């Protein structure tokens, strides 16, 4: 799948993607870079501890890597968020610049870097140039780049195949090694029209855990290599349980029913998230 890459880039890619099946279970915990202490991920060190054994890679911001992840730990890959510059208090969140340089990412032993693009948004141009700049920098270090097709607030209804095909293809044309985008009706077309592998985001919490399993299953059936999912894992009552169910679909070829059985059997007290703070609808709707 990742042919024609240099040794260094191939090696880093396979810190993110499981070499046994070329699939990827990435846990996104980078939300704090614009959402602050997001519900379910208020204490990243503790909140990821029980989850890290089930994943291939983490997607996270540089400060959370250095403050919350033990440097002795090298069992998963990490993809560092490299764009930012705003917060949910802004009108929209597309006014982004690079907040991390490739050289710094390599100093942190990153397996890759993630750059968001906001196609069709007010700051589209600037975010595409961010992607281009990072791809040029990263090439010097054989550092993989994950292109993230973000939608922000104004474009949040754009999660349909025409738009997602456009944004994913643009990210690939610029040279992203993997594209992260949203699942949609007719997703197979998005995958087919994107020449590099795709992972899907989860988005805000879905209504039921079965919806999460179905989204994962359908995305894989349509050709995605995996997920890069956050809130639908760690905002769930039993994060380690739903993660194992998602993993069974991605790496174990499980059906939705088989994954649901795993979810049920793992939904035990030891996997239960113990909320530290009260959360209202306003904390989970974003
Ligand atoms: C936004 C992002 C997020 O920061 C995050 O990684 C998304 O994860 P999820 O939507 O599954 O909570 O990439 O574009």
C-alpha cells in the first residue's frame, strides 16, 4: 500500500499503520488545541492510559505529548498536530497557521504530523499553503503528513461526498501521505477518487455506540484503512470497551454484530469512565 516511499518514511508510516494488515486504529486526543479541556479528555494522561494498549497510534498536540506521554513509552506511533492558532470562541476555526515545524516534530520522535485544511472556508488559501509548507519541510526528514479535511463551524453541513471528495483529493494532490476525512453516504466514491489511503474521523458523539460501530464497519467496507477517532471513544461510558469493538472491526474483520458483542462483554466496571466533572449538553455538542 505504501510503496515507493523512502526507508525512513516507510518506517514512520508503519508506526502509525499496522504492518500486519495495512490498517490503522488511531486515537485522536488533539481536541484541546482549540476546544480546551474537552469533556472526557480533561486529564489526558489518565484518560489515555487504559486505551493506549488497544491502538496503533495517537494523534495529539505537541504539548500533550511532552506533558502527558511517558517518553519511555514507544509502543504506539504518534502523529503531532501541526496547525492551530484559534479557539472555539472564534466565529470559526479555519484561521490556522503552522504551530509546529517538521524539525521540531522529528526532535519529538513523531511518526507523522497532521495539518488541517478548510476547503471552501474563508481561510482556505492559507490552510492549503500550511499543508504545502509542511509537506515541503517534512520531505527533508521523510516525515509522513496526515492531511485533515476539516470543516469548521460554517461548513459543518458539508459532510457529503462531493465536498469530501474535493477536499480529500486536494489534500492528496498537495502530497499528503494519508488523508483524514469524514464518512458520508457514498463514501466509496470519496475513497476511489483519493489516490492515498483514507482514515475517517468520528466527529461529535453519535447517538448510540452501535452507530459508531456501523460508521467504522461501513467506512472499512468502502475502502478506508481505518479510523482516527476521538470523542466517540473517550466520551463513551466505557471507552476501552468501544475501542476494543472498533479494533475488532478494523483488525479482526468483525461484523457489527460481533463487535457489538465485544462491546457488551467489555462494558464492565473496570472499563467504566469515571467522570471527574459534570458535563452538560454544551460540553458534548461541539
Ligand atoms: C478536527 C480534528 C480533531 O481535532 C479530532 O482529531 C477529531 O476527532 P473526532 O472528530 O473523532 O473527535 O481532526 O478536524
